DNA sequence: ACAAAAGTGTTATCCATACACCCATGT
DNA sequence: ACATGGGTGTATGGATAACACTTTTGT
C-alpha cells in the first residue's frame, strides 16, 4: 500500500477515446484541435474529465456519441496513462478507450470547444498533445493483435460488405498481402459471416456478393 | 468530452496488485486480510491510494516490494476498475497490476495494517473485498493468454530450473497436459533458454539438467 | 472488345501430434 | 533390484501456403 493521505489526494481522472476507422486505404484516427492553452492549436484525442457518478465506459460511450453520432460499435478499455508530467496543468490520470468505426454513416460534429475535428492518417499524425501519440500507438497494436483472434472487424465495416472489403481490412491493419483464395476459404470455414443474397453493382466489373456478420459483438475465434 | 467541473471532481485513485505464483501444483494469489471496516476480516489484494507525484507503475512496484521483498519480476498493468459502487467508502478508481513470482526466495511481510497475509489457491479463493475477485479472474486470463506468445514464464520460475518444471508451469496455467517430447522440441527450437551445465541431484531418479532464461525481460515469441 | 475486379480447387510443404523405451540416481 | 522421473526420435495426418484461369459487368 502506498500511503493514506486519502483526504489530501489531488489527482484528476480523465477519459480519452481513440476512434479508429479505415478510409482511403489506410487507418485513420479522429482528432480534435484544441482551443485552450497550453496546447492551443495542437491536436489531441477527444476526451475529458470523468464525472463522479459515471463509470469510464459510460464516459467513453458518451465521447464517442458526441463526436460521431454512433453507438453500435466496438469500444473497449485500452489502458491507463499516468505519467506524472503528462498534463502540464497538474496530475491527471487518463483512462484510454479505443473504438472501431465503419467509414459509413459518420457525421463528425464540431463543437464550440474545438477549433476543428477531423480524421488523420495514423502513420502521418500531426504533433499531438499530452501522451496521445503513445495512446494511438498502443491502440493500433491492440487492434492488430485482436483482429487475429476475434471478430472485431465487424465494427470497421458497413453492415453489408464484400469479401474483398473484408480482406482489405485485414491487409491494411496487418500490413501484409493475403492470398485471396486462402483468405476466402478461411473466412468461410469460420462461419462468422453469412451472405445477404444481394450484390453490389454499378462497378465496371462483375458484381460482388454482399455479406454480413452473424453477430455484431465480441467473439473469440482464431482468424489467422 | 464529459464535463468541466475539474475543480469539483472528487474521485480517488488506488493501485492494487495481483501477485501470482505457483505453489503445490497450482496458481496462488497473495491476499491480505483487512483490519478496518467495512471489510474487516475480508481478504483483498494489497493496494492503496496513489500518491500525487507517483506513477502507478512505481506504486505497484512498491506494493510488490513491501509485500514480498522482490523487485526483479514481471509486473504489468492489467486494467482499470471503476464501478461506481466498488468501494462503499466513496468513488475510488483502481488501476490494477499483476506480477508473476517464483515460489523461491519469497519472504512475506505482515504489517501492522493487516491481520494476515498469505497465499490462496486461485480456484479456492475466500470472499474478496471490492471487485478483487474480478481483478484476479482477469489476471489469470491475461496470464494464460500471455504465456502463449511471450517468454513471461521466466518470472514464475527460479533462476535455474529443469525442463519438467518449465513444462509444469505451462500445464498448470493452461490446464492441460503437454507431451514431453513435443514440448522439449518446441522449447529448444525457440532458443529462449540455455543450459547452465549444472544438474539438480538429490532425488531418487536421474538428475535433471538445469536451464536458465537468456533474457529475464518481456519478449514476444510464439510458444504454443 | 477491353478493362477490372469477382469468383473458384488442387497440390506441395510444413508443422503439430502421437507414440515407447532406455538412463541415472536414491533407497 | 526396484522405483522414479529424466531424457531422446520418428512417422503420420492435418493445416497452411502457393498458385492461374474463367466470369460478369461497365465503358
């Protein structure tokens, strides 16, 4: 045990959310541009101080909803970041979450609080406030690990998608090319998705069959 | 972002540590018996409030050192537990760590603060205070997952150990029997350990060769 | 007709698994 | 001499990886 100055502890708790999606063939994170000093103009993950009667998961859910309007996505605690100097304004411990979003149906909201809100490619981030660069890095690592033994990619795709779209998600996150036939055989054997019967037409090539995930919630399956 | 009542936030931060070892053929966790109400007599993980100028990892390191005297072990953040009602005394968010200890060279310290300190088999825990049962469960899951793709078992074994001891660690944590020859072939191919040249004698059977880990720090390797 | 992505099976290689006996020591 | 765990190699089967052509559409 550390000490017992319970009444004198003066540490604040924040919740930050790394929202991640795939756009233009690459992973992107949602960043807000800060208005207030000392980080004026810098970019950061959306977040804020925790309320007393609110669990961190609820706070993260609210941040997500406020920024993007979505609720039905994969959202999970990432880790807690607590370097003593991470916030120049004082000791603030941050419980970080990460969420996976489909690039569809997103409606970014700019609020009074921020100068700007936008998606940034994860490999070309601007300078970030606090330790948010590290938070994003750890989120990426977690995602890359976790798509290999769970079904969480459901949260990165629209409700209906083609097998090629699904394969691209894996290729982009794992940063390697996959064999089309082996990938499809694998996905088929896992029985995580089912055909909708529809096809995606309007492209200058053969229409692709559309599929959907049977369950849009976390399941453990050895994908690769 | 949640709200901006920064000055009014009244949430405390604690650090708790699940220290785990293998004794008598099973996983055990170190628990302390509480003296103070409202959990008087109940068992709990060692922990305490975080100090303002201290990172949580340092706090966890100190808890570990205080309880067991050891420092050179694997210690990692597990997760943050923050149910609003987890502590009847008020809102306390707990950053939980877990540590892996060898059953050797342990010197449990009972302090004034606790009625008792002892190892409890993980499958037969007493009633625990707070949400510590959940913390232990998550630690076990993490350990079982992580020994399969890292070298962290180094921290559960003495500096020098036999291949059979190493195999037992995996068998106990994964709860399944492994084939001796396949296991040894695998371990040998991974090149994580090296023979010390010594043997362990004094037993009513052929002496076993003693090995040690080449590196006593986290490395990522697909073990199984 | 051409371009572009969709869709589809087979073969070879590698890796995981199953399996049994002799060895060195203490009693 | 007997009991006990230590130590060792091979053969098989299943999973993974490599690989090319036909189909359907839009222009």
